[in-house]
C-alpha cells in the first residue's frame, strides 16, 4: 500500500481546527477510497470522563475520531460537529488520526500523577476500525499498557484486534485485560444496510471464539438492539444462541438510543429503507434519545432469559468493570476534542 494524494496539490494542510502541524491525506486503494485522514499530533491522550457520566469507567483512550465502520446509528456522530464536520457522511469518511498516540500514552502512564487506573478503549469510536490497519497505533498503545501493567478494556466491532492477539496475551499476563465485542444482531440484510463498514456479525463472533481459545475471555455487548428490525423473539434467540456458541463469557443487551447527531442520520436512513417504520420510531422515541423504560426492560429480560437458557451471564468485566477513584490526569487535548466533555458512547 502506498500514500496516494488524490489532490493535485500533494499533502494538504488540515483544517485550522486540527492545528498547524496537521496533515490531510487520502489513499487510492479500494479499502480507503473516499476517505480522508487528518493526521494530528495530539497534546494528550488519556481522557478523564466527566463525573456526571453514566459510563462505568473514568479514563478512556481514543486514538481516532470518526469511524469508517459507518454504523448509521452511531452514538458518536455528534462529536464530529465539534470539529466543524457534519455528523453524517463526514463522520464516516473524515477520520482524525492521533499519530503520536503510542508515544503520548507511554509518557502519560509514566507521569507522576498517574495512579494506574483502568483505561477503557473503544468507548467513543472503534480503535480497530479500518484505519488502524494502516496506522497501527494500537500495538504501541497496548505495548505501553503492558509495560506499565496498566489495566484496560477494549470494546470493538473490528476483527483487526486479532492482529494484536500476542500483545493482548502478554498484557493479560501482567494486568487485567477485558475485551468485549459488539454484536447487536446477526441478521445479514440488516447488517449490510445499517452497519455497512463493519465486519459481518459472524466474523465478529469469530473474534470472540479465537480470543476465548487463546485464554482471553470475551464478553459481547449486544448493542444496539434495534426496535422493529432486530428485536423479534426469534431474532433475539438467534443472536444470543450465536453469542453463546462463540464462547462469550457474557452478554449485555442495550437497546438503540438516538442522540442528536445520530438521530437525524438514522431517521433519514429509516425513511429510505423502512419508511413504514418512521411513525413507529417517532412514537417510541418521542420523549428523547432513549427507548421507553418498558421497552428497555423487556429487551433486557428477554435477553437475560435466553442467556440463562444458553448458559451465559450478564457482563462482569470488560467495558463494565469497576474502576478506582479518580486522580488528576492530562486532559487538555480531549477537552479540545469535546468542549462539553460528553462524547462518550458505546459501540
Ligand atoms: S458504532 Fe462503533 S463501530 Fe459503528 S461507527 Fe460508531 S464507533 Fe464505529
């Protein structure tokens, strides 16, 4: 693979928002056609989650912004608007790459204020999206975490994580490592349209299988469960059965939620692909981004019953692990990433 500038002007300066040292590149390979990469040198990498967050972790690392997996419902879409990019196609195709992520995390883990708290990855966008195949930031990040025996977890839809299997194993020998794979459904037609850039659900379950075979327990975040399209009893059963057959240690269901940024994009997709469902969604999500409590409870109960039937439990590790009390860390770059510090999502 080689760098290929589709522009006549050669490497271009990135938008001013990314800083003067940023460089914008494009490739002409089929895998990256139509995608623009903005290479930036971040000022910090470890991000402290705001105290009011609903998330079960306090520190995150996100080497990318935007995601070529292009899930229509992606909860992180809104964060692209902080970069003056749109939350639809730009989110899928304008990818910010923090090219100094490996050196930064090593520096931050060795800093005097860092106390070795758990770090969650894949909480905003997927750290094993296709760009990672080119930029290879995760090996350096995992090596640093391993060298400092710093506990961490990864949530991903990317089969690319298997490239780093040896690193995960060596890290797991010295610290707590949690891996969760996101598989909300196994319906192929739904996958092709709503998660067009992701590996197929079956391939993701292969990841679960391979990790388990190599001694790395892997849970599945069954997310999102998509109302009217992926939530029938038969679909839930098929999905939970496949998750169990892959050797997952747990399954945690999460119903679709539609925050601003994702909501507009998803509803536009729905209007094109399933117009008869638009009014049902408007009713179901009439009170905000979350499906009603009765719906969430119903999905949770159904999945837990199926999980028990197939010998699976709810999540007790990975993305949902308990973490230690907060300590000050570098946050400058991520503050500029997200002015309101509320960008955390789950895949
Ligand atoms: S849901 Fe996850 S995998 Fe899909 S586009 Fe968003 S960050 Fe990427």
